[in-house]
């Protein structure tokens, strides 16, 4: 089991962008435990959109939301392809 902070680091390392786990519109504390490790070992396809990736995350972690960001830019449109933020 991982903490929220560890899970965010795993996602960043594998996917190549930053992810912030949220619940109820607020950031989840990085020391909150009980998260399964990120189950994927390869990046999602470059042609996947941010909104599709968020759905992938939510399927794996029901009850949680995620914000995708890159290079300090947290305002990424859902139709943006992942290749454009890596």
C-alpha cells in the first residue's frame, strides 16, 4: 500500500507528468495511506486525452479525483493529448 504522495510520485515517474490526488475538490494529504500502487508499468499512449486518463485513474481509485499538470501549468484542457504535456 502506498501513501497519496507515493502514488503521485509513481504516476509522475511512469506517465511523465504531475498528478495531484483530490477528494471533494480538495488536495488529499500526501501522508494519507491506503492507496494501491499504480498498477501500470508503461506510459499511457501519447494519443490518449487528459480526460480519458483521468477516467482511467478514477476507475482504479473510486471516490478520488485527480488533477493533471505539467511544468507548473495546472490548467490543462481535457482534450489535450498526453504527448503535449510530457
